[in-house]
């Protein structure tokens, strides 16, 4: 990986208003903290909330921890994302399955793809292979759990990315 070309990560949930924007901002924070050349974005597998800001409850809980989600806007996962991003992180198993289905379509249409797909918690020692629960229909503790898990999983991904980058130098 050239120091000029950022490694690109896309965080994906269902609607792109709770979990994936939170994961985007948290992962970006930890990558920036370690001065990793990583660009982080987010999307949803559905097109429920195009152009909308993250859920106000997500924004409120994130802001209390120093994360600002206010400038983010929801968008849907696109076939082109599989050639533009290096890594696509699914927040849960259903979205992982939906991403894999769209990836097969992308491969059929575009041929060779760039993106690898993984679960957000893939390398997380505290939430290993656990889904990031959707807090949308729940209470405040659900949004706090999303933040806890995003912080833990993001720290784990930073370690993985640091190792990958060291191997490429």
C-alpha cells in the first residue's frame, strides 16, 4: 500500500443511520489516532433512509463520548463499492449475507473485485464473531452497547491493519 493511496473501509448495516455510521466514526477515530492512512465510510444494504442524518439517539450517545455523527448522511451499498473499497465490514450476519449476495452480482457484472468482506467483530477479543445488535427499536442501553462494541472492534481492526501495512512496507 502506497502511503499516498488510502486503504478504504466501508462499514455496512441495514439502514445506515445507527450502527454503520457509528462504526464509521469510531473506526476513523482509532485509525487517525494511530496515523493510519485509512479512509472510512458507511452504507446500508437497504435504501430506507437515503440522504438522512444518523438517528438522533445515535448522535446523542456518540457525542457524549466525543464522536460527531452530525455530518454523515445515509446511502445504500452499491455494486461499485466492491471495486472502490478494500474492506467491507458487516454489522450482523443478515447484512453479511446481503453483502455477499450483492458481491456475487458485482463479480458477475464487473469481473475482478477489490473488496474483502468481514464481520465488524471478526477480530474482536471481547465480542468475537458477535453481531452488533440493532438499537433502533430499543432503549438507550442499546446505543451504548453499539458504541462499546464499535470501540472494541475498531481497536482490533486497527491492530490487524497495522500488521497488514507493516507486511507491505
